[in-house]
């Protein structure tokens, strides 16, 4: 049995308007994000789109910010509500990690409020020394 979707890193396939709508209206971490900011984020990142094999409709998105040498930040992982529960989020993250594997990165980080189990199933762990992590948050 073949999977009903395909994952691509081709930026020309992305439906940027759909990605913006998903993230700015339904993703707790990006609510209210402007289209300009989202388009800028897409332009400066490794992007993965998940597409229905039959229709070509985009069903999911993930973005990675990386130098492709030492570090990556996995972010904006989103699966359309109608496509959830079929392993698409896991497949998107797995594809992102496979894309990064040849780089030999020392660290891939992410932040999540509600998907710890998904990420732990793919090898992510909570930081051994979270007290060493710092953030500069404007505002």
C-alpha cells in the first residue's frame, strides 16, 4: 500500500497563501503573523510541503532554519485539520531530518507545547541542561 501523499522541498510547489493562512489563524505559535513576515521566513529557510498524491493539494508544511553545518531549528510544522491523524506530521518531520542528515549537524532544536510524544518518537529529547538555554524575546 502506498502512502497517499508526497513530501517535497521544492519551494515552487508551496502554496504560500495557504501556509500563511494556516499559521496565522490556527497555529498557536504564529497567530497574527503577517504575510510579509511569513514570506520572508519561507525565503530564508528549508521548506517542506506535503501534498495529496492524487490532487496535488498541499496538506502540510514544515520549515527548517539552518546553516547546514552545525545547527538547525525545526519550526512551523503544520498539518491541515482534515489530514491529521494519518502520520503526516511524523512523515514531515522525518523528511526534514533526512534532508538534514548529510549535513552532520551537532544540534537540531524545536519548541512545542503539545507534541512532545510525536517528537520523542523521532529521537528528540528534552535538553539535558535546559538552564543553559536562553532566549532574546523582544518586547
